[in-house]
C-alpha cells in the first residue's frame, strides 16, 4: 500500500503486518518490543544510492508518541532517573512524554532561542542533519538547581550523525552535569557511534533506544538494508 506523506507516523500496526526483509519501496517497517510495527518514510540521500528511514515525532499521532514514549521510559526506568533533559526541537515532544511516563511532574527543555537572562557561557554551537543552519543551544540558568547532583537522562527523538547529542552533552558538561543515560526513539543507522565515542568512550554504552534503522542501499527492485 502506497502511503501519502501525511499518513506516516499515524498508526501502530499489529505484529507481523509488514515484511522486515525487504526490498522496500516508499516505507520501511520497524518493530517495537511488543511486536507491533510502525511504518517510516524512506528519504533518499543526495548520492541517489543510499537512503534513511525518517521519524518526525511532532508530526506523529498522539497514540504513536504515546507508544514510543512508553517504550523508551521503560528502558530508562532501571537507571533511576531524577530528571529528563530534552533536546530541541523535536526531542522536546518525546522528552516531555517520557518524563510523564516516569511519573515526573516536569522536565528540563534545552532551547535555541536566547532569552535576555541566559548566559553566553551556558551555550554551545548546534546543528543537525535535518537543519544545517548553525544555531546555539542554551540552558536556562534558573533550571540548573533541578539538575545539580541529580541522575539525569538526555533525550532526543532521533540520533543520526550524533551532532545534536554531543551539543547537549557539551552544554551539560559546562555546568558539571553528566547524564547517566541517553535516550532516543530511533537510532538512524550507526553513523553516530564513532562521533559519540570520540567525545567519550563511555557514551555509546549509555544509549537506549526504541528501535534502530539501517542505512539503506538502492537495488534494482527497491531499497535494501
């Protein structure tokens, strides 16, 4: 079944609804821990020979966000998290729901909009694979008491190149805060691993995710994992 662009990320399907082996045409199926499946659109890369599955959480239906947040919260729960920190922009949608699933009354959002009371020394450069425009990532200095001495989880929607996660880790490190775990709905291929490991060998072992998608390669009959 061919899906229209606005139809992606709207439904969680029953286990076994889609063949994982491929080849794949316009969509790539992923499987949650309980066996249910979600279809993701395939985005061809500039070389025309490779593609990635895509997830845009703030365009997903509420039931899909609920399923992803519940699954990720279950994986973060053993880490005894005190506070969730969310990365902008799309990570904020997921982080808020994960915090709610963990029974928290609030979370700490990082941002790219500088308020007049923010401090330059509590900011770092930030870019992402989907938004190449250079921005700065900030933390509201008034939120620091919520994080100091606490068990923190840093949450984003997707980890792809690793650039956004490293920006978040760098910003928290400027305030002597080291997350005990990193959470994401999707790990998009494995390109992030080398970059994250170069930031600190401990980090790749601290990543928890709902699902992981491979780099896809073009074949005569579709996209192959």
